[in-house]
């Protein structure tokens, strides 16, 4: 309801009502005609104010339409599958986008970011933890192949991918784009396989560390994992490669569980 329009209409009605009732020559018939005019003017004022407020609202929020972003998300790997799989998720995202534009968050993550994090936690991570052995190992192998390519072509991009994920795929060369797309396809295959399977027991912290030690990790490597963002390009990239090589360096019964863990946490 447009309370501003109602307030304007009421103010007009009250002001003109005094004129209609107490004005000069206010006979009963004339008072009735004047009150009719007052009602018409009040309605007109309310309608005018309502449409003016809509106009200025549209001018104030020119980018409120969330549909271009929704369309983009429907093409985004993994997220597009969640939107298709989870009833109501599209409307939740649309509402969050709208609210972020209209009522921007001054401190902390946006509503949309918080929602996307929750969708990952509630749907993507459990699916990765339940992925079948073949799909989980294939996804890690595809990610390692992409990291290896970045190691040989762009250490800054490799470091960026290791720390926060690649922000702009336009920086990739043709082979890098091919390997990136192959990695995303493998991740989606792992997600799909996990959506239909019961949850696998997750490796606890001690089991993960034991598997990494088996794969050759030393105390200094664990220290570097804690400060990955502080490492130089070549060091961060090398550590990311070793992380994703680990499933091939452990006993067969621990390879797939470690791969599922890496998919869920990275």
C-alpha cells in the first residue's frame, strides 16, 4: 500500500473540506457540490502521488530487475543444477537480489552471497560427500589437470584459483579454457552422482591429516596451508597441485574418501 499517496489524499480532503463546509455562500446544495469536488480532487491527488512515487522509485532503482542475474546463474555450473533440483531456490535468489539492490547491506556479506553460501552448504557439499568413487576421483583429476596447465602458463592465475577460485575466465588461453570447462563438467558429474546416493562417512580431521602425511606432506606443508594467501605465486600453486595429487598417492581404500573431502572443502 502506498501510504504517501493516502496521506496526500487525506490532507487534500481535509483542507478542501473546510472550504466546502465553511466557505462563503455555503448552502446545503452548494456544500454537497463542493464536497463532491473535494472527493474528486482528493482521489486525483492520491492517484497522482502514487504514480509519481512509482516513477521516482524506478528512477532510484534502475537496476532492480534481477532477471539478467538469474539467467546468468542458470548457466553457471553447479549453481544451475541446484536451481533445477531445489524447489523454490530460484525465487529465494530473486528475492535476495531484489533486497540487496533496494536495501544494500552496509557491513558484511550481501543477502545473495549468504544465500548462495547456504545453498552450497546444504546441497552441493553433501552431494560431493556422497559422490561415487569414480566421479570423485575424476573430478579431482580434472582439477589437477587445470592447475598443472596454469602452473606452466600463468602462476598469478594459478595462485588466484588456489586461494579464491578463478574470477575471470577471459584471462585463460584456449587450452586453459578447455581444461577449465572439462573440470566444471567433471564437478557436475560428481554432484549428480552424489545427489542420488546416501551420504558417505566424512573423513575427520585426523584421518585427513593422516592421508596427507601418507601422500608426503610434511609439517611445513601444513603450516603453509594455514597461510596459503600469504605464499608467493609459485609456492601457492605448487601446494594446490600437491593437494589435488594426494588421492593418487595414498592406499586405494583412502583415495576416493580423500577426493570427496577435497571436493567438499575447496
